C-alpha cells in the first residue's frame, strides 16, 4: 500500500472555499463536498488540522477603509471564521469524522478554547481539529494563524488550498497568458519577489520555522489526496534553496 508523504498536515481553506458558486456566504453542499474529500484523506490515517478563513463573510481591512474601527472590524472577521469552523465541523461529523473546534477567543458554550496539548491529543486520537478565530488578535490573518498553528503542532506541511488557482506563478495567469508556474520555490524567493501566496508575516513565520507549504487547486476533486500522497501538483514552497537556483 502506498504510504502518505505527510503524517500530520494543516489544511488552510480560505473562507471563499465554503461559498461555492455564489462567492459569498456559506453554501452547504459545497461544505459537504469538501468534508467528504477531507474524510477520504483522513481515512488513510493522516492527522489533519484545519484553519478556515472568513473572507466569505467578512474582511476587516475593507470594513476599516469604509470607516469602521480596524480592531472592531478584525474581531468581527475572527467571529466569521468561527461560523465557518462550526459549519465545517458539522459536515465532518456527518460523514463520520470526529471533529473538535478550538477557538483563540474563548466562547466555551460554542467550542473548546485553543489549548495546544489538547489539540495534539485530539490529533493523536484521530480527530480533526479546526482552529478558529484566527490567532485571537486583530491585524493578523488566517494565513498567519496557519503558519503559527502548524509550527505549534509540528505539522509536516501546510496545504494551502486555493480556489481555481493551481499553484504559484511569476505573474497573474488570468491576466498574462505567458505567466510561468513554479513547481518549487523557497519562502525567501516568495518574499523577495513579492509573490502573493500568503501575507508576508505568514511567509516569514513559515520560513523561520522551516514549514513546507503546498499551494494547489482545491476546485479539482481529489487534489488534497494527491498532495498528501506526494504527487507533484501545484507549487511546493520550502526553506531550502531549490535546485533550480
Ligand atoms: N482576522 C484577524 N486576526 C486573525 C485572523 C483573522 O483579525 O488572526 C480577521 C481579519 O479581519 C480578516 C478576517 O478575520 O480579514 C478574515 O480572515 P482572512 O482574511 O484571513 O480570511 P480568508 O481570506 O482566508 O478567507
């Protein structure tokens, strides 16, 4: 039997992944389809943590540009990520995967507080853990949350699932037909070239903690499994200098 390449991964889904065709809000059939795909990977024995963004419901920065206090706007965004986490946890439970939501902002009637040791225990017991409410502080993103939590739980990689984007390019492939896709990159190259995979705080944190990142297209069914089993799809970002340099 083929063994998975990774034993413990953190999957980052943007909030938009849950919105389906509508692009905003939460589309339950879309969430159910993602949950089914995650279940299939989980069945192969891989330990899975999830971070889900909130951009389908709310983003702090535009709200603050429109006149709202930035901190208040960001807390609103963090609460959006909790809504997404609860919906995804429900969908995972429905397909038979034991799942726990842990929030960086305490709301004990709704979810567990984030406690690293407990998260690790859940993972070891085969439960999926969803980290919600970001890092619990304004001015951060769920990308940074992914890098931080991945370091804390010693994940082998962050799987950065993108909607309709199959990797990292040297230019926007939707605007430039000649844009070239990278198979491999280093975090340093990402930072130097200003490539927009994650925000720079998240990239630096991944670089400093030697966390691999795989950027791939979520919209192609079966891709999470392909990445976990080491198939070369998307773009892999590592701390090491790539051979192509
Ligand atoms: N947010 C925050 N701190 C965090 C994580 C998120 O303030 O640690 C807020 C921020 O306002 C952000 C919103 O939550 O715009 C939604 O998160 P994000 O933009 O990362 O979601 P995604 O783009 O991945 O859907």
